[in-house]
C-alpha cells in the first residue's frame, strides 16, 4: 500500500460512518488513488466530472478578484461533495459524505490531510 493510499484510509477512518467516497484526481479527470465504499456512488464518474468543476472554479477566480479557491461544496439531496486543489493545482481531492456529516469537521480533516496528500502524490 502506497503512502497516498495509507493516508486515504486514515482519513476515511477519521470521517467514520458518514464517509462515502474520496479520490485524489489529476486535472485530466483520472483518479490516482481512492474510491467509494458505496456501490451506488461511481467515484470514477465523480472524479471525471469534478475535473470540469475544478477547472471552471479556477477560471472564475482568475477572472474575478475573489482570491484562490480553498474548496468547493456541492450539496445534493443525498450527499455533500467537497473538492479542493492539491499540490501545485495539477491535482484535486474530492470527498463525498452523507448529509448527516458535520461539514465543519470534514473541512477540518481535509485541511489537516491536504498537505500530507500533496506530499504523497507520486511525481514523474
């Protein structure tokens, strides 16, 4: 198991029963680590679609004086999906949790784990 996979497992454990899915994704939309514990949640599809969301978020903040993107929240009737850039912006991290999750706690954990995940991303 790689360091990246170990960190994802630790994060998943800390989130607990509200955890649904997490992936570290390149801007090409391909996941390099992660996955879903819910068979009804297609983490590969979410990774690919959120690459478009993250590109758009980056473009919007470049054109408007809003500052850098910290995270992006999408709320559905079933899930909260949070995403944030990692490393130099060539990767992002997406986390899906149930609607029962405490968003502040999930964000706190993401803030804690993001630098560690960035450091564990393999570079060519």
